[in-house]
């Protein structure tokens, strides 16, 4: 199954692998060309997901900043 939506808590409830959940986050980010990412730190699998996400998206040219670094118009 290909995961098209991103929600770490939903991934773990469905017992999806980190790799499948990661693909969902990548798909959502590419669909919207960026955005705010929220992940819950309740499981060690989310830390693994975050590591893979940062690596994959950095390789695609995305940059990561804190909310304080975003300039809102």
C-alpha cells in the first residue's frame, strides 16, 4: 500500500512501517510544496521517521526552519 497522507499517529495505529509512513509525509510535502510538519514524540518510530524525512527532503532541496524564523505577511 502507498500512503498518501501524513499523520504519524495514524501510521502507528495502522501498524504501518516507518518507511511507509515516511512516504506519506514526502507525498504530502511535495503535493503542497512545503508546509508546517507536526509529529508526536510518543514513539521511538517517530524519531526514526523524522530522521528519514529530514534526510529525504533536504536531498530534494527543502530547508527547515523554526516557526520563529518564518516571516508572516
